[in-house]
C-alpha cells in the first residue's frame, strides 16, 4: 500500500471504513467492540483504518476512533486523493486514567468490586452476557444502551469510594422464581470510567443517564425521587468482558468470595486480588484479555 511513513512489519488487522451517523444509537461503539474482539481473537499487534477527512460523517468517525485509542499514523495516497491512516496498538496494556484507550484489556490486580444487578435489567444493559435461559430475540432492538460499550449504572450503595480504573464484577441476582444458590450468577467485568456524585437536581441526573442507561426518563425520575434523603449516584463504566462460564452463588460461597447468603452484595462490595483471581479461573476467563 502507498502509506507514508512505511509500516514496519507487524501482524495487523485492516478495518474497512464504516459510517457513524448522528442518530444516537451508539452503533459505532458496537462495531468497535466487534473489531477489538476480532483483533484479540486473531492475535494482531495493531489495527489500522484509512479514512478521508472531507465530510462531517467522516470527522465523526475520526473522533470516535481517537476516543478509543486510534492515533494518526500517516497518509495513504490514492487515485481519489489522500486518505488519513489511523492505527490502534493492540498489544496488552491497561491505562487506568483512560481505560477507553486500552479497551478491552483489564488488569489482573487492582481494586475490584462485586455489584448487584436485577434480572430485569441484566441482559438489557449487558446483552453480551445473555444467559442460556434467555431468548436472544428479546434483545434485538437497537436500543442505545445495548449497543454502547460505555454504560451507566445507577446506585445508592453505601460504598461510594470508587475511582476510575476500578474493576466491577456484575452479580445477577436470583431469578424471580428461582433458587438464589443456583440462579444468582456473576456474568461480566466492567471498568469504571468515572463516578458522578453530588448530582444537583433531577434534570442533571436524567441528562447524565440518558441513552446509556436501561431506564426511560420517567423511570429515571422515579429513581431520583425514591428517597430524597439518599439520592442516587452514577457510575460510568466500560463493559469489557463476559465470562465464558457462569458461576453461581453456591460456587461463590464454596470458594470464599461471598461469606454466605446473608452477605450477598447489595451495593458495591470490595473483594481481594486473590478472590478476583479465583473468579478468573472459575469462569474460565480468556487470558488474552488480562494484563499482568
């Protein structure tokens, strides 16, 4: 290819240009998730894409790419004019101050928290973590929060000392008609982007949650006004990894992640690195996603 400067030899994945339209559906993030997963599956060192910088649509795509760690490398000369070349390093690394730049990698060590999520909201917010007992046809609509990688979790947890780069492990609470020991499972790893506390009013709360939360504006109002003495706070997180094997509450108790059924997480509950390592092994987590 007529790329300047010349690429040095690396295992690369070339991405065909895709469109980013201003419809708010977060499809661009969904495509990026597919691209990153393919890059890891194929063990590439780098992703690259060539793109013109002529239209608002192309500039939106450039902004999306740079938000997720692509950097301008050079120019590709062609009969239709010069295209910009953007590359994304895919060697394992983790940037705790801006996890988007190293998505979807997450660290083996660091602060980890279990966090509960009700079955009604679990797969709606985390569609890649759908359970075998659920019907995929129920989750095919292009709702913005489903397509987004960057999502919102609303909490009234007593534990609020969370920070960017922390790992969160979603604990799907028991099915309405199920046994807690067997139907409560951990499903997903997220990385915190930021935590928004001391939200001044309902309007601001709805604004920061809209399009990345499972809730409608009316439901968000109910959340805000449920307990005026304990207003909710908002955790923005990246959905980075769905566990291949789900482990249930019985397993978590037997492996000393949770003490007993009375101490299941009701808010953000911190666990140790050793407990997180036990989870990684028990869930048969792909080591390709982990940064040591």
